[in-house]
C-alpha cells in the first residue's frame, strides 16, 4: 500500500494533468514545473483547513471588506508605498489619510502636524517610541548628560510590540503592574516609575488583554503633578491601535488625544477598527517638532528625493488606498454606525454572559467592543476557562482563554473581540453554544482530563 511522504504534498488524480507528477516536495523546489491550475488547487485545498475568519473572536484584525474594496485591492496590490516618485497619487492619498486622522484626533495645528502609514500598529508604535528616545537623547546631550539608560513606562498589560521595542532598541521597560484595584495604568504611583531617564509614558486606548481604555487625561494630570514637584517634563505616546478608530466616533467627549498637550504622538491600526485588510498602521505627531529630523531618510535611487521614516522599506500601497476608500465611503456617520453596531453586540454578549452562573465580567465592552470574563473564585475544580475555549473550538468558535500579566498571572480570563461582521444573530448562536458547553462542563463528576496545564490560545 502506498504511503504518504511527510515531506511532500500529493496531487489528487482528478486535478493532475497528463505528464505531471502526482506529488511535490514541501521543503525544496521541484525540479520541474507545474501547471498553474494544479498549483492553485493544491494551495486552495491546503488553506481550506484554516478556521472560519468570521468565527475567530480572538483577532482584532479585519476579515471582511465589500466588493468595491476588493476591486480596488486587485487594482492596486502592485503599488509599492515606499516608491513615492513612481506612485505620487498613492503618496498623496497616504497624506490625505493621516491628515484626516490628525483632524479626528483634534490636532491643534493641522498644517504643523506630520504622520505616516506603516505595515501595522506595531511598527507605528516603534516609530513613536523611537521619536521619544531620540528627543530624550538630544535633550540629555545638550545638557551634557549621559544617554546610557533610557526607560519607557507602561502598563504590564501592554501589547508585546512594546516589549519588542524596548528589547530591540536597548530601552528599559518599566512595567506598572495592574491589579484588581487598578485594572489598567491610571496614574497610581506613577511617580515611582519615572525619572530623568524616562523617554515617555505609553497610554493604551484599548488594552489587548481586556479592551479597557487607560484614562489618558488622568495619566496626563499625574504627569503634570510630577513635573510640578520634580521638574520632569514627560511626554505621552497613545497606543490607540483599536480605540483610535472607535473613540472619535462613539465616545466623542472623551479627552484622550491631542486635546491633551502632553500627548505628543498617537498610533492606530488601519487593519483593526479602521476596517481595512491587514496590514496597515498609522502614526501621527501632534507637531512637527516631536519628530526629530535626523530620523528621516531621503532616498534618490527610486527617482526624486523622497523622505521616508519607517522600519520597513518596500511595502504594499493597496491598504492605504483602501483606507482612503473607507474614509470617503463611510465618513463620520458611517464609521459611527459601524462601530456602534459592534459595541451594541459586545454589550449584548457581555450582559448575557454575566448572567451565566459560573462567570463574572472583568469589563463589559463599553470602551472598545471587547470584553473579558473569569470564573468566580472557588466555583469549581472540575474545569476551567481553557476547557470552555476548547469546547467552543469544536463548534468553530475561537474564543481565547489566557492568563493575565504579571501580578495577576494566576487569574485566567476569556475574551471576545467583536468586529464588523459579528451580527446579533451570530451572537445569539454563540451564546447558545456558550450556555450549552458550560452546562456540559458543570455536569462533570471529575476534573476534565487535559494534555497540558494551559491548552489552546496564548498571548
């Protein structure tokens, strides 16, 4: 009997053309060619094993766009965003987009601000962080002081991109622990973490673990107090990966953006609640002075003399085009309706999950449409939220369970991210499955067997 080779992919005989091999190596190039129809079918069948993106409630990333967006995507996927001389109109569209964001975020001087697109909000965060570091270095050198030990202050619940930033660019990450009393960075005891080597403070509009907003205005007020007592003038970068495209539309009175003078830069994800396919991020500086000129490169070998500030070089321009398409198509009213619909679903889900006996909410989705819950303390030793996540996965739902960050690492939560496309009808189906699987687990007479302590999703 024929045996499947682990290092090859097989071709279904019905798809193979005369003269073609019936298998192809996985880990090296085949000697011969394959017809495009056959190669397509193999790859198509391989990706068929992926999950249903609509049922993936772990990711923040957009998984659907309309037919006109898909048409634009296919027309512009060959554009290289870095080549502004060859694609000047795409470069202008990029500038249109970050100017729109600067306006949304209440820039006090639209003509004096500056921004750029990025591959995602992780790159945008790193650019914001690099600007903070370079400005700190300039100031320290002008005062004849050492620049050896920069630090960045942020919550222990920051997205991993900030830990990467500190690791890659030799910065001490000063993580302010969250707790039951202080569920996010809120300024409490901030004076213990900042000093003359602090390049800035990161405030998060939509914590990855739970979806909560950190109170940027409260953090800024605390930094004002610290400056009054110590003279330390410390800037804020707002990581608004999600909230930057939520708050301007459905929480317009919330002061978190450039209305606060201490906020020097803001980053967001176009491919999250900006509603664009991955990957796209944005970063905008309140004023041109907060982006040091010596971080900008001018390249002439693509034609012209083009300024660039990015960690990546060549990258897609199509997503930038799609962002402008959505800005035109939806406007303020359209974005408000889309984001409000997502929040309505989040609040509906969280209120119903709160009524299921074993659970209590950590937050309810009233910031960004993301919420988390936990098992009531001491409720059971027969099962945990990892077991519920595994049970839901058998129904097609990806609803992650994971431990909270340091100082709360013994606390496990489960989280739902509501994105455009999760309708009230789908939410009802999800609730039915959560209730059914919870009831199953509650009937266990012995602990649920498991292969590892924490199966499934990990941050």
